C-alpha cells in the first residue's frame, strides 16, 4: 500500500481523498503542526511516505541540498482551489500510482512529470 504525508499547503481535501481511496495518509497539521520542511521530509523517509505538497521548497531540499526522500509529489497548479487539487491528486494516483515512489513528480493541469531519483 502506498503511504503519503500530505503537507499543510496541499490541504485537508487531498488528505481526505487519499484516505478515502484506501491509502495510509499522515496529514501534517494533525500530527506535526509545527514541523518545518526538513522535519517533514525526514519523517517521510523514516516512514517511507511520499510527500504531497504545493511548496517548492521541497524541490530545493531534494535537488540543491541532496536530502533523501521516499518520493515527492509537487503540485504546480494554475487553479489552486481545493477541488482542483483533489482532482489532480486523483488523476496522478490513478495514472501513475506506484511509479511515484522514490521519484520527484511535478503535477500541473497539463502534464505529470516523473523524475526517478535512483
């Protein structure tokens, strides 16, 4: 089963959608409300969870700082509404599912780019 940690920036709607779809989901505000990005990424590695976020800082941590990760899904959406985030999460999981583990994934309304990291 895929495991996710959903960042506060991505929102409760995505966390609830993933839970309702049967995935094991940690939602940052529920379990580690004061965690910074480094703490979230470290937790995700320990727990083997894919980080789902709207925060570009995770790209900096992975690519510039070389931090380990179990996978990052970065939403770069023109329409930042909760409904659109959920819609795009659904598309990404249905189309690419397990391919996202260990990868850096960028999701836009037009494309989903998967960059393997190992």
